[in-house]
């Protein structure tokens, strides 16, 4: 952990968002889907859930795991979007799960100097803080797309905010 309380708060929040909110909900959304549902594309300009999971795996690995562990960048970004259904949902989730475990280790050990240092990632020069923020924001964006596609295909609320109904804080339609 860092010596700066603000850095600690940032890292704790980032780890919580990724590993305790987005990742479990993404798994819950995808696990009941069939192979066809995972690889269904609404149109040629859109990605399937399978493509989005491959893309998230590549992004988290490249921006957090490989960069902060000083590993070579072996990402094949175009392959994330050209895949068409050869990988099961179970395998996709297992791959991303392994990457999320490695990301958790990175977020647990980062220090102030790594967050303020500049890193070369995917052709960009970014601070460590910007790299972590990019991953959290990026994961949230695509997690939302995955949840939307799942809800569109299954026609049901996934119950992620059911506690709001119990507390009386819920209003409006499903989320």
C-alpha cells in the first residue's frame, strides 16, 4: 500500500468497484446464458458479450497486470473483436477471472511512486493513477453493455439493486 491516504482510498475504491461490484455482477449476468446468447451480435456494428469479455480481459491484463508487473505486452486487440463463438461462457469467465485475480494483486501492492510515475501503455504515456482509472472506467462501460445485452435477451431484471426495494429507496423501473 502507499504512504498517501488519498492514494490508499483511490486504490481501495478502484479494487472494490472492479472486484466486488462489476466483476461479480458481470458473472451473474453471463453465467445463465447459452453459447448463442453469449456470441449474439445485435448488428454488424456491435459486439457480442463474448467479444466484450475478451476485450475486458485484454484491457485489464495490458493496463494493470502487464504494465505494473513490467511484463511484455502480448495483447492482440483485433482478435478480441473478431472472435465469433469458439469459446464457451465458462471459459471466457475463467480467463477473465484469472486476470481479475492478478489485477487484485496489483491494486493491493501499488505504491505512491508507481501511481505518480509515467508508464507506456498501448502507445500512450500515462500516469499510474490514470492507468488504474482507465481500467475501472473502461470495465464499467463494457460491464454496462453486457448487462444491457443480457437484459435485452432475457427480458428480466438482474436484481443488482434489490436492496433498494427493501429500504424504500427504490423508485422508477428496473435498473
